[in-house]
C-alpha cells in the first residue's frame, strides 16, 4: 500500500482505496462517508460538486458495493470508489444543465451516457455532477446555474475549465477520481491550476458519446486523478471498443491499470518553453525551467525541440467553431434565450465556415499530426508548459493579457493547449511546481500517438522525480 496509514482517508490514492475495499480492510461505506464528510467540509468554499445525491442515498449505494464484496462477486477496478461526472454528460437520475441558463431546469436523465455506464460497470459510485462553464466553453469554470469553481490552492483564483469542478474536487480531497473532456485545454488547464493530473488521450481511447459526428477526433473524454497511476486505473475502466463509436481502438483497456516502471535515465525529452513563441508569464517560465533542471538531474536527456506549429491556431479555430455549430445550432435556432454571448458567437462563426476553410483546417491538422509524429520518432515525449499563466483571478471570465500581449477572444490564451489538440497526440498534464506565492504550475507532456500507456508510465516517473503530487492545499 503506497498511502501512509495515518493519512486521512480522503487523501488515499484511488488504487489503495479500491484494493482495501476488495480485501475488506475498508468498507465502501467508510470510504463514502469520508468523502461525503470532506465535501461537506470544503465544497461550500470550492464549489466543485453540484447536483449531489443525498448522503443517505450515497451511503445506500456504498452498502450495495459492500454486499457485492461479501458475496464474492467479480469486482471492477473502481469498485466502491465515489465519483461525480462532469455536468456536460448524461447520468441517470441527475439533471444535465451544461452550466447554461437555457438548461437550468433540466429534468433528470433517464439513461446513462457511455462514460457513466462504464463507470458504474467498473464499480464506481456516482454521487453527483462536477461544475463546468456553459457547454464547456473556455478554460475557466463559471456559469449562471452554479456559479464559479475556485482552486483549493487560493480561493480567490479560478480552478480552470472546463473540467474545473473535477480538478478542484480532486485537489481538495472530495473525490479520488474524476472524468473530464477536452478540445482546447479543458482537461489540461484545470489540472495545471489545481496540481492534479489530467490526460487528453489519443482520440478513440474513450468513446465520446457525442451526438452527431462520431468521427471527429477534436473533442475527447479522459481521466483525471491526483497521480498518473490513478489516472491509468480510471482509464482502464472507461476506455475500450464500443460498436457505436467508430474511432474506438483500445482492445485491452486492462493494460492501463498496470503501468510499466520508467527509468528517466533512459528517456529523451524534447523541450519547448513556449510552443513556438507563445506568450508565457515569467513565473511559469521559472517553474518550467526548474522542472527541466530537476528532470535532467534525475537522468533524463533533454534537448530544445518542438514541431512546427505554423498555422495551428487557425486550424484549431476553424474546427472548434464548426464543432460548436454542429453541436449547438439546432437548440440555438429553436430558442437562443439563456445562452452565453460567446457561445452564440461561436455557433454563428461555425455556421459561416466555408467548405474551403474547413478543408484547409483539416489538411493542416493532418500536417500537424505528421510534424509531431516525426519529432516523437526521435524523442520519447515533448514537454511544454500546461498553461501560460498561474491560476487567474476569480473575477475574470477569461485571461485578456499574458506577458504584455492583449487578446480579443476568450480562446486566444488557450493556445498552449490548442496547438497540441490539433496534433491529435495524447497530452498528459502533471504537477510541475509552484510559484513563489504557492500557486501550482503544470507540465504538459505530449506522447506518441496511441502511446497513452507509455505516456502515463512516463508521468509516474516524472511525478516521482519532482515530488509535487504529494503536496496538499491548506484548506
């Protein structure tokens, strides 16, 4: 068992909790009660878990999990672990508000999405939803339904988004595992701002459950946890072939639960300080440089290199806006009332996308994939900052300026993530260090296409070398 016996139960790793429940060293009820107590203790300040089950109902589900252990049933990898699902996903018995005033009074769903069904099948106990910005728009979590989610490291600052509720809940000890989604940093920015781990996997690793175009690799679902090891455990439960989703490629998801040990002395890392010249806050640069020094001291071979990111921003924007149109125009055309102005603007921009513009963007995406694949033939991973700034002030709706450069749209400051999105390679964000004020900064580690398992193993080695995953916020 890797967790200290005197550590409070809500800080135990997901692996240790699941193993202890399976051995009957702990009951699922004990684990549930510890996390319910923690939610009661801190959620009022962090605002991460929403639409929560009553405690009596959550404990009854935990009792059912204990009964399964007592019967000797075959147990899934997440058996007895409490979790909550991002409020963009359909979960039986819970409303899906999408963080939008237009869906404020949504009725509880009558069926699970693919992800929620896989969580339940793996033994996880879903106790609520996690907060998100409207329709996942942007990389800061605020909405008119549930309000703003803040990072447990400084309650005056954002937790990131759009999987901000998931990241903050993990960082505060409210949940041991959580899911997220990502097209422009929605897993990666909140992981960086909350000192947790988020994996944007290779497209098709996790069935998206998306309506409409099931072929697009742009938006993906992925695991979040407090370590790469726990992220691998969660990925083993939610990945795998599904006949309804044509991109699925993982034939043996169990492999993610057992990561190979990686010796950094045999690892070659390409290092980018700014993803092709993007603006980066000096404090982030300093933490990023310190991480490089520490990894080199641990034996990694590090060289300055990055793929050519030329025209990546235009490609991402054209595809992203078209995706907003694809997913949102039917509802907006029916009644635009209650939607955030940025959301409506995105849908309309996507509506105006021409065939020529989309064709150019898709061709660029293929070229960016090839550039990145070529770089990673010679290196085990590409490392760059996860976000260009530390967690921003709670009052902001988006970051309008970085290092003296101003932006005119909410997604301009997301380009550290957007440029990686259009390479379609898996990207892991893991804790990289802290600013002088104690604010978390993440590393973004890009691995080979369909090399997600190796990437998680590398993440575990980086976490062992840097040591930041063990640090807890002082709530």
